[in-house]
């Protein structure tokens, strides 16, 4: 592993992946023999990591809310920031016994699946415009035993106008075009990161339409950029929603806004 020149934790994670064992077992048994074929595979992955490819894509999985999710370049890599969205959504769900939930832009499915597993009484529909992303989400739902209805389409177009939901959640693209952070994220799908405009366009589109799809008293819960809470709060108030609250993530940033119809 030392020859790879990768940080030790990354090298260990890649080697464990190649060997098909856990990192914990590799730590407990440092004498584990590595066959030539496995060593070649490890070296190839290490080179890709040196070129900047995310570790999660190399391993094909990422941990989120204590569970492992399949990931591929078709979906955004789940991030710890988004666990705040889960906490806020669950707090809203505790007010309804068998709530109907809609997630817009599901990607890997980590939000919808986590909500279903944490709150089994919920009926959850998850949408995405990308067929490749939906394939990953469906694979995760099968692997984790979560019964989710997946639909293809752009935001609310995927679900029509008849149903009303107790909770709508989304982690939409909110990075502004030209943001310097995008340069470090070239391996992830750009359409899941940026709206190609000011970073608020997708948020505004969802907020504008969400009241038409919420039950009275239903919640809208959105993840957004660390500096977008004021803009999002203004938009939800203009949409006629109440009980607006910005919630901070573990780093202290106002990362999630919730509001009630």
C-alpha cells in the first residue's frame, strides 16, 4: 500500500475493496497475502485515484446514514451534509402516522430509501429525470429492502397533479455556474450539481410549484448552499408558506430550509 503513495486510509479502503474484505479485517490481519492479479487491480485503481477520480466511484459505494449505497458516475456521491436533510424530514414525518412522501431528483436514492427505512409507515415516491440515476436508485432499494415507487420525469411532471403529499423533500442542483468548487467535481454529473445559472433556479422552480402538491399542513424540506438560506427563505414566504426554518448542518452552516403549506 505504501508504494501507492495514497493516504493510508484511502489505500487501505481500495485494497480491501480489491480483496473483497472489510477494512476492519484488513487492519486486523496485516499479513494478508495479495495475489498478483489483485495487486495489478489495486495499482490501476490507485492510479485513477491519483488522477482525481473519487474513491466512492472506484469502490462503487458510499456510506450514508449508516448504510452503504451503490454509486456510479451517473449519480452524485452522497455527502454528510445531506444527513441534516434526513434529520429534518424525519422530524416532520413524526407528525403523521402514515405519511405520503415525495422526493424530487433522487439520484442514488439515498434520501428516499433512508426515509423509508427509518420511517417504514411512509409511502414514498422518488423521481429523477435521468434513467441511469433511476437504475442506480432502484438497485439500492432492492439491496436495502426498501419499497419505493420510482418515477421518471422533471420535478413534479413525474407525478401529475392528483396526489397531495405530507412531505416533499429535495436536494436539487444549487451550485451556481462558474462556481470555483465545480472544478474539483468534474467526475460527478454536472446536472446534479449546478442549475447552469445562479444556483437558485431549481430551488425556485420547486418552491413555486410545491404548494400545489402538498396537503394542508404538509412540509417542504430543501437542501441548499451554505449561503442560500436567506434567498430560499424569501422564496418560500413569497409562495405563501409558513413556519419557515433554516437548519444548520454539523459544520454550522444553514444547509436545510423547511416550510409548511
